[in-house]
């Protein structure tokens, strides 16, 4: 039961893990949030609610924590679900995009037939840090002709500048640090 404002309640459910995945990084762990049914529901309702008035055909979830939020949001919005994965995880033909993150580089892949031209897409992930994975995902969706109608994250780490990098007025963050 929530005895405080939803924002404060959600913040109380997020665990800080110092020096993960490498020294100097303060990791915001959402596993403590998703194990709490009320906290998890509040996050899903906040994301879905922010996009209820925008037509969405498909919700794209970014590997791997983004899947946990994208799937229930897709159900709430009556949309399909498309995963964006790390290399070698998708079984059919893919398109790929490399990106940088605050502590390295990576590649994301999307099935080449996952999005059809003109489909309206909501991109969902757990955290917006520097914006690399979201930028790569938006580029993948756009390369297939999809129209990104919104971007949603549970946590935005504002001090890392991801929002400015993406330059998207349709970016919704449930919590900002």
C-alpha cells in the first residue's frame, strides 16, 4: 500500500548499486521495483497513460529490461510487441545498429520484417542514460519505415544528457534523477 506520493514510493523501490557494471558507475536497479506489484503497476500505468491518446500499433522493447515494461504496456495499449535484441538472439534476417553507452559499445538488432512502413511505434526501455541504445533503436525502426510516436523510460539519468542527444519532445520518463 502506498502511504506516500507515487513518485516517492517508486523512488523508494529502486536500489542503488555502486560500481556496477564497472567501477565508478552507480547502477539504478529496477529489480526491486518490479518485484513490488504496486510499484510495477504504477510504472506500467504511468507509461501506458502517457501514450493512451497517441495511436500506437507496436511497442518496441529494448533488451533486456525494456522487455519487462514494453510487454504490459503493449497489452494496455492494444498494440503488438517487438523485441530489439543484442546480436545473435533473433532467428530471422535482421538489421543492425552499433551504439555507444556510458561504459562501452554495443550493437542492437531488429528483425528486418518486424516493422512495416507507416506503423506507429512506441519505444520503451528501463533507463535513459546517454541515449545510445534508444538512438540506435529509433534508427532501426525508422530504417524499416516505422514512425516513432513516442519514447518512454522508467528512469532518466538527466545528468548524462540522453534527452538532449535524442532531441525528442515525445520522451516520457516516469522518474528523473
